[in-house]
C-alpha cells in the first residue's frame, strides 16, 4: 500500500461529499424512512464519503468488491432508460418530486470516485473478507427490519417484488451464498489485477 500522506484527496471533493451526505440524510429519512439506509447503495455512499473525507482507502476496496457492480448496473439502467433491471424505475416516476429523484444521481458519481480512490491508494486484499462480513450482517438485518414490499437489497426476491416460489428464509440463505461466489470473489480478483501492488492501473508514486 502507498503512503496515504502522499495521496491526498482534493479538498473540494471532501467538501462535496460532506455536503451531499448532509443533504441526503435528513431528506431520505423524511421521505423514504430510516430503513432506506439499509440499501447497499446508501451504505456505499456513506462508506465512500468516509473514504474520501478521512482518506480511508480500505473502505473504497470494500465497496468496489461488494457494491460497485450494483452501482454500474444502476447507471446503465438509468442512462439507457431500458428499465431492464428495474433499479431506476422510480427515477422516471413523475409522482415523486424531481428534487428527491435528482438526489439519487449520487449513484452516477460513486463508481468514478471508487475507481479513482483505488487508482490513487491501491486495492487492499483484505477488502474481500471485510465486505463479506458486512454483507452477511446487512442482509439478515434488512430481512428482519424492512418491509417485504420494499424488497430492500432484494432480500425477499430478485427485482422489485418479493418472490413466492421458495420460502423466504431459504431465498435469503441462497442470496447470502450466491453473492460472495458470483460477485464478491470475481470482483476481488479483478480489483487485485487492476489496482493491487502490481496492478495495471495502480498509481505508482516516486520513491523519496
């Protein structure tokens, strides 16, 4: 890992993320409710903000392994307007205030921020077990605290609606097993290849 003191995050970026979080938290709490913050995307926002403001690159690695694919999928779904995944259907719902929907554009800035942090600081291989532990806490908590109709983190079924094919606890267990195998592990290998100590896109600062 590079010396963090030599990889300073610009002040404007720190201020921008601090302002974004300060605006989003009270508005989302009022309009979406506190359980909305269980979404992995919201956790990614807060984790990335901490990584930016306090220069904690380990959090960027965790989000890259566990949430970056979801953020990229959100961006593709929104930009294409295809709604194939259903992640951005609410963005085109005219019954919801435009400003409230506009705040969700934080999804667009997260991927480049995470990738820049990894380029600047490098990827920590410990991100995989740390993100796995976080995921295995967040998914059951979401299952027990959230409303199935909201289907936060898809803990009740793939997509916007709960599934009714298999018992909900069985589906949750499958999700907790599938995500590490088909998302976290492949992303770990990719991030290590791109941003590890010998990664293709790792910034190599000159030695003092």
